[in-house]
């Protein structure tokens, strides 16, 4: 009896050492099946470039202010009520001495009371074993293809979706709402600037990220009418300038954050030992 209990405690301690701070595994492991070896650029959040981002609700696997999160090869996206944080491995990182950088896009003057809603549930789930204490383990967390923050500004929602390396932040502007209220502050980056094509370039000394020139459209019956859109940079903050915008119709503004060049290589992906299965 005592021997069995001692054995269980020893196993739990070993599991805690092996799993470390956070180790995501998949449903087949929970069903008692041994998971497959990690595949390059594949697994829980480690899909290849071009694969869709999957979002998961924060059920205790991240700090409280994070409502949803997504993981990819060498990066994590954290969605809060008032913006998004991108954390990724610096290009100069080496095995055993990783250097990470965080960049935050915050909606200035946004509503303090917002609701985050996930849509497009996927067939995959995520599970986390945090240390040796089973009460801190999180299993079967659902995955979703998109997350919408409702009423970031009055009548304006933000929907996050995209593929690894390219996050699309679609601003959904209702009839009568004011897109001029949308103001984005960037922290963790210096001197945002516009290039000759209207893309917004920003970053630190060792990184350079890009917000592609926004596209915009309005519904016109069965068709979509394009609306001319561009960025304005004022005192380091980002706004949208629109031409030929009709306030009596709904409007969609689609900026895309590009960070492909900072995703991990095949070797560093292998080292994460993180998997995901259908």
C-alpha cells in the first residue's frame, strides 16, 4: 500500500521534471496512446507556413489578462480585451540561449468592457501538463479558426484570423460607426514608418515587422465595393484614412501583420517536442 503510494509520488515528480514549465500534448496521448515523434514544422501550433492559425481560450495555461492565444513555430499570439501581443524568438538566438522579443498592438481609447467570441471550431484540441500537480493540468482545450473582439469601439468589432506568419485583423465597422476612432499604439518597436508602397514598417534593432497596406471594402448588394484606405502615423500612433467611404453601409478594413521571416527553422521546431493531432 505504502509502496504503491510512494511509486505514484515518484512518477509525478518525474513527470514534472520532464514536462517542465509548459508542455502541450494531444488527445491521442490522453487516450493512452503514445504520441508520434515531433515532425518538422508540424504539431501543436507548429504547422508549416500557410497553415491556418488556431486559437484556444485561456483556461489557466497563460496569465489572466490573456483571453485567447495561438502558438506557432517560435512565436505566441496573446489576445487581450484591448489588443494583441506577439512574442517571438529573435533571429540571433541559439540553442540553449534563446532570446525572445514581444510586440504589442493596443487599441487606444477602446471600450473597457468588451466581449471575445471564438468561431469556426476545429477538430483539434490542446492539452497542458504544468509541473507535477495534476490540478494545474489543462486538457481538451478547444481550438478555433477565428476570434472576434466585439465593440472595441462603439459599433466596431475586430476579428483575428490568418495563417502562420500572417495575422489578419479585420475591423468590422457597423452602419453609423466612426472608423476614425480606431487608433493603434505599438509598444516594443521604435519609429514606425511608411514605405513607398504604403506598408507600415516597425521593429527593434534586430527585427523588422510589417503591417501591409490595408484593404477595405463595403457591401454593395451581392458585390463588394473597394474603398481606398491607407495608414496615417501621428505621434507614433496608427490611424486609418479612408476615401469614398459611405457611412450608410457596413465597412471592413483588413490590415495584415506579417512576421514570417522570424518563425523558427526546422531544427529549432524539432527541439520544442510539441505535438498536435486530429
